[in-house]
């Protein structure tokens, strides 16, 4: 049986522009889904980033700020 490598976080904070973040640990890919329908996949993302994002979601803190400062425009990406 294969290990499950996809982790999903649902962001329910009403002010967040982001609604979901998926992390595929086998491929080191982070997918970010926005409430307006946009979605992007980022490549070669270290697991520590997803761990920090998970903690931010649990604490109801800004995921968008972290992504802007550490992921967006810093890693290769493709629009989904």
C-alpha cells in the first residue's frame, strides 16, 4: 500500500483570499487555490514551508502574508 503524500488545508477565515492549500510531499509541490477561482502550483517546496502554513491555519493567522513573503515569485510555478 502506498503512503498518502497529499495533504490538504482548508482555510475558512472569511477575510482570506485563499481557500485551500495542498502539499504533495512525494513531489514537493504546493498548490494554492484562491476564492476567485485562480490556482497555482509551486515546485520544489521544502516540507518546512507546509509545516509553517499548517501552524498558521491552526492559529487562524495570515497564510497569504507568509506565502507572499516566502513562496510567491520565489519558486517556479504554473497556473492550474
